[in-house]
C-alpha cells in the first residue's frame, strides 16, 4: 500500500515536471516568433516619428516610495532624464518612517501646491502635495502609510494625464523604454495595459541613472535569477501575451489607460500581489463591459532592477510572490475555466492555478517521495530515477533554449565568456536552485492558507556603487 | 520502459548539447559580422561625406558602392541619411541610391511573394519618396493584415502624393486599429498641401451628410476630429471658415473640443459668438473655449470669465483666471481677492504662478 502511494506520487510529480517544462518550451517558441514579428514592426515603423509631433499621449509616471532615502533622489533624477515628449512624475511617499520626504524636499526644492484631484479611488489620507520648483514636471504626494497598492492609487487620483505608468522607486528605465511601451497605445485603440520586461541590474555598469554596460554578476544566486528571469519573466510572458492571455504585468514597470484602471477600481490594497490582481480584474471588467481590449507585453522596453543577492532575502521575496499569486487568483476565481475569457480563462488561469500555484505541493512531495522510493528500495526506483533525470534534462533544455532565443533577439550579454557561464548556470539551476525555490513557494502557499502575511524589505544598494 | 527512458535521456542530452553549440557558434558569427560591418560602415560613411560635399562625383561614388551587392545592408546603411537630409541633399543621396540600383532592386521586391520582403521594400521606397512605386504600394491596401495597411499608409504619406490621400484615410479608418492620434500623426506626413483637400471634403460633407460614410466608410465624428487636428498641426488659417461653420452645426461635442484646441493653436479671432460655448454643459468645451478666449484676448467675454472663476470644474476656473491674467484684467482679479469673492483662490493661484504681488504696501 505504502509502496503504491509512493510510486503514484512519484509519477504524478514527474508528469507535473514534464507538463511545466513542455508548456514553457511551447511558450518560448510562441515568444520567439512574437518577438521576431515585433522586430519586423520596429523595422517598418519609425518610432521617433510616432512621437515627433504633438499627437503623442502624455503620461503620468507614478513612483511609490517607502523608506527609500538612500536611492530615491538618484532614481528620480534618472526618470526625469527619460526620453518622452510630455510626462509628469508623481512620487508617492507612503508614510515612510525614514527621511525620504525630507530628502526629496531638499534635493528637488519642493513647495506645497494646491493641486486639484478627484478621489476616484479611496486611499489613505493625503497629507500634502508638493511641486518642485526646479523640475516643473515633478509632483510629490506625502500620505499616510497604506501599502504599495494604496500609494499607487493615490498617484492615479492625482495623475493628470490619460496614461499612467507605475515604476518602482528602485528600478532604472532604459531611455527609449517609455516611447516603446506607449507605442501600442497609439497604434492600437484596443490596448488598455502594457507591460515591459524587467531585467537584472546587479553588477551592470550604471552612469547617470542609465545602464551603460550589461555585466553578468559573479554571484551564483544572481546568475540563477538571470536564467529564471529570461525563461519565465521574458519569454514566458511574451508567450502568454502572444496567445492573448497575459495575466500579469510586473509592478516594477507597466502602463495603463487611467480611465480603465479607475473603472476597474484601482489597485487592490488587501494583497501583496497587487500587480497581478489588477491585471486579472482588468480582464474581468473589460470582458464584462463588452469593449474590445488587449493587454500587451513588450519585450524591449526594459526596466532594470536589483535582485536579492542573499538566499534569505530571495526566500522572503519568493514566499511573498507566491502568496500574492494565490491571493490574485482567488480574488478573480470566476475566470477559472470560464470560456467567456477565451484562452485566458481556459488555459492561462488554470495553468497559473494548477501548475504555478499548486505546483510546489507536487514538487516538494514529489522530491520527498522519490528520495523515499530510492532509500527504501521499494522497486521501480530505476524507472523513477530515469524519469526524474529526464524531467531535469527537459528543464535544462528549456533554460538553454531561452538563452539561445535571447541571443537571437536582444543580445544583452555581449561577452562570449558570459554566455558560456550562463549556459552552465542553466544546467546548475536545475540541480538545487529550482528545488529550494519549490520549498519557498510551498511555504508561501502555506502562509496564504494560514493568512500569515510577511512583508519583506529588500536591502538595496545605490546603483552606481 | 527503461530502454525508452534511456533513449529519451540520450535525445534530451543531445538536444541540450546541440543548443549549446548553436548558441556559441551563432554568438561568434554575429560578433564577427559586427566587426566586419563596423569597418565597412566607416569606409562607406567617409565616401558618402565626400560625395555629399561634392569632392567626388556621382559615377565615382556609385562605382564604389556597386561592388557591394548586399542590398539589405545597403538599405540599412542609407536609411539614416534619408531621415537626415532634406531638399537638395535628399535629392543628391537619392540619385546615388538610384544609380547604385537599390531602387530598382526594391521595386522588384515590392512585387515579391514574400510578405516581409514586400513590406520592407514598401517602407524603404516610401522613405525614398519614390512616386513610381505608389501604385504597387497601394496594392497592399487590398490585404486585411493590419501591418500591411499601416506600412503602406506610412510609405505613401512619406511621398507626400495627395492623390492617394483618400484611399489612405479610408484604409486607416477601416482596416487598422490606429487611434485618432496615430492616424493624424501619419497623415501630417502628406504636408500642408493636403489641407485644401480636407477643406474640400468638409465642404462636400456640408452638402451631403452621408459624404464621409459613402467615401471613407467611417463615421463623421472620427473623420472630422482627425481633419480638425491636422488644421491645428499646420496652424492652417484658411481652415477658420469651415471650423466656424462646423461649430454652428449640431455635431458631436468631441469635435467641438478638437475645434477649440485647433483654434487655440491657430490663435486668430473668429467671427462667431462664443458665449454659448462658455455656457456649454460639457466642461471640456467650456475650458477649451475659455483657454482660446485668453489666447486671442477677446475682452468682450471678460465679465463671463469672472463668473466662470467659480465653475464647478477646477480646470474651467483655472483657464478663466489664466485668460483674465492674459487679458491684463489684474484689477478685477485683485478686487476679487481682496473682497474674498468666489474665485479668489484661483486668482491668488495664478498670481502666485507668475510671482505677482497683488497687495500694495500697507494693504
């Protein structure tokens, strides 16, 4: 009996590994062709011309900040230098307990300003709105603490332009990124939201708030995340978008039509995954309204962020992300296998639910079960091990494919040495890192069920250090 | 079972090694190509400079480039020059491109069955303003693929041939998902000369309400909004008459907003009673009309602007105060503040914006 249970769990876990890897390989291929199509479009249509006259859509950039005194000024200065014809930056100080607001007042010559705004979305109280005398397009909101979602909502209320862009205070944006991410809003009236790619900035050479040279970090943990970001956050998301089923736009860099964001009710303040939850809700509301809509993901507008370099911090981040994923899915569960939402409801949502959310249960129990099968020698362990080895090989194949596609499209890592290192990382990542990740996600799932919320603050360094 | 699994593992391992090798070979090949291109580009750029400065003649320059039959590379190489040059310089570089045989090559590609080649050819010939290719480029409008439509429309607009204006507008409204802004952006490529055609179309619309539906297969408000924006872009004073006539018609409020924005850009007074627009139910019309009145300094509306200072919409109040400031009605504004009348805060705000101290010493 025990043997049978063990073997059944083994096989289920292995089938799960195969499904997840095959799905991602398919998504990678969809993404590859989607990127090639995008590049053809880029060759044919001159983006500079799209924004050369006065018909562009002005943009409000919302930057939520909580205890960011070390990096906030440097990052705002880099955002102020972005290439876009007309934009305002709305920094929202979400009740920081450090000197963020004082630092902003000092560095940007802020003065109180009686700017009119509508309370379209309920938020915590706004204490003051400041305008910079040195930078006319910089507005700072000082409000009571309410969390990231609440800060973003306050920014949306104050935003004066039809498009709003959320950027994390600790991220760097490529100079052309805003033009590229807004382009779909101009060329396709159906577009209501667009997400950009997030890449890893650790060890990159940063000058004046711009990534000047892409370097590969010497730290193994960061390299593992580089492969992970390529596979899941770049090609995975482009692939889902190619199937018109994108369910997430990263909180680090996304643009929304303000009107629809407000109609959807703004960011949910009761979840740690407010970025995914918003996109799911937007899908629901747009679908209900009957208006044709598209949510797109662009691989080229790039936002650079620092990823954790310590296992403990990374673990906290992953547990939080998993909790956020679960909350987002549960808040919008009516999409589950709902044919009204097309592939989003029938394929993407169930994939996120069974494979991404519940997957860690199978992964963790699967690994335990395989180890027990081998230890107790219950028979059939040879087959089980070979199966496990095949699924690991499939994972390696997937990571290498992502790397090849990266080289065939964006080529951010120019050095041959870096590519070879990344190839070996693609192998190593499957032998330890993925398993640890499964455990973190499993704990995240447990915390979701027990409603044990933990807010992880990541240690950040100044980009130029 | 074990045998099958072994085969599978061999297959996956072989695939992984193969992908790794492809990755490295591909990477090294690209690096090598980049180095080559860098060197060639430097040499070519020097030659172009000599040719543009008339240090070498057409034959010499053409002979130099004719040796390179990599037309795709040449197209990429010449693209920035086509963007950069205008007038005589543009003609000079175009003559060279023609002499090299690049235009003929891409004209033939325009007839190719390969869609990508066809689109790239259309885009390049558009940048070259090659009028002889227009009929073939326009054939792309027969397709239902949006990228074909947009590429063809951009290419044709860049040639500035207004005889294609109508089919381009029709295709953009019916076969693309472009926003008004994008359509306007594209159409302005045709140049100011197209404005007379647009006035002609609007006059035909005045004669027959179904003109836009019949000829552009699109609703009036969409077409009119774009046309009005184009007049604004070119600050086209000759359009004032049709704009005023449109304001008198019972048209979509959205078009009226576009008209006031255009009137603001042109910045000339019109022979129309604007009071009814200041009284409009639509706050955007009120605000835009107020802004326009400030721009042209129409002082006859100042007493109504004072009433609008206390408008329920902040922007209307703001533009009313700004217009009063522009019309130099400082005394009125000061009096409102001193007596704390409705609108005092807005007047104070405008004074602060201009760093104007409205209180005299002792007050």
